[in-house]
C-alpha cells in the first residue's frame, strides 16, 4: 500500500454511518425537551451549551466533508495528523453530546449544572488521552511514549473516566424525566468512540513508517 492509499484510508474515518444515526437520534432528545419544557417555562439556553452545540455540529460537518473528498489527499505529515484530529473530534463529541442531554434538560428547568457538564467533558477528554497513550505507542504514532509502562497507564486512564461517569449518573438528581440515564448511555457511546479511532491511528502509524522508508510516490 503506497502513501496515497494509506492517506485515503486515514481520511475515510468509517465513522459516517455510526455518526449520522447517533447524531440524529441524539438531536431528537434535544429538540423534544426544548419545545416541551420551554413551552411551559420561559427559559433560555446558556452560552456554554450554545457554544458546545455549535462545536458539535461543526465537528460532524468537518468529518462529513473530509470523508466526501476522500480521493483527494495531500501527502503531508501535518495533513495526515489533521485527518486523525478531525476523526477524533467527530468520534468523541458524540458521547459528550449524549450525556449533555441531561445537562440540556436540567438547564431548561432552571438548574445550573455547568460544573456537572464540565466534569462530563473532562472525563471524555481524559478517556481519549488514555487511548492516545495506548494507540500512540502501539502504532508508533508518537515518540514520547515508547515505554511499555505507558500502555498500562493508558488503559487505567481510559477506565477511570468510565467509572467516574457512571458515578455521576448515580449522584445527579434524576428529575421526573430521568434524563440522568443519558449519562449511562454515553458510556456505551464512549466505548464505541474508542473502537472507531483504532483504525485511523493504525493508518497514521503506517504513514509515518512510509515517510521514514519511502518506497512509492503518493498523494496529490
């Protein structure tokens, strides 16, 4: 496989069917409470949620654009890293969007839960970093984590946020709509996000090996 083919596989995140279905379903759980709760209560969406929803939509659109133009690639290390970053953002924004359904419903009912949302967001980011340690070392994507110890540390960092998110799901007020269940559902979605980034990391590692030992011309 030459560099162009590797970059095309890296650019095609294989996330689109999973992403489209889940994002549409998740969106429904934002739209329904917005119109049902807001009809009875004169509330507004806080700025941090507006920013998050904007970024969520942006990451999904960037992923779709990247995958639609899969045949046109640029043979560049920074471009390859950009392909991976977009895939990571598109994958890990989905579990956060799932758990944020609870936050969205709570804010519409005059509950200030920014601190809870911040903990949800940090848990997702930390969990991704654990995967980065494991996959970065496994596929030689980075030179910083060569010791096998980082693999064990990575797995621990992946698991701890899962436990913490489950804990948050238990301690937050459930409310009449029991929207805290979406925090637990986000655990499954987060697990799926971890699975989906394995292949892009593998292709990025393969691409870096090709750069060290070039055998064929690739890219456009």
